[in-house]
C-alpha cells in the first residue's frame, strides 16, 4: 500500500495518505487535498514529480 505525507515535501501540514493502492491513487487523493487545503487547483508538473518522488510503496 502506498503512502504520502505533505510533511515529506517540507510543508507544515499534517495531511497523510495511507493505504492507497498505488502512486496514482496517492496523487488523486493528494490533488483533492491540495485543492481544498492549499488552494492549488491544478498542481504543476514539478509538484507532481516531487510528490511521486516521496511516495512510499
């Protein structure tokens, strides 16, 4: 199961994804969180790359 924490990107945010089936599911969940909590409606490619780099399998 894949996981991700905003804190892994150095953000002062307690958001965490646990138990996602893969990195794509993590990205979908993180994108929804970014929109509602960080006012990032369309995460730029460099942010998506950074998220992918810290997703734990």
